[in-house]
């Protein structure tokens, strides 16, 4: 999978995980961590992907 595809899939999946986690727990107090982890994952993929391209 290329980086462009992952940059679209990761945010969608992380928000879906946040909604599911918050709904099942009946509280969105800690579910924001899913979006935070998704953002860090996107950052790491882009940083290491740029190093591979060079």
C-alpha cells in the first residue's frame, strides 16, 4: 500500500475506533487516544517513507 492510501485509511479507522470505543464504554473520556495514536502512526509512516524514497 502506498502512503497516500494509508494517509486516508488511518484517520478514518482511528475515528471509527474512537466512536466504537466511546460507545461501548458509554464515555468518550479516553477514546480520543485512538485518534492521537492514528496521528502519530501517520507521522511515522510519512517520516520513514520519505527516508525510503531518498
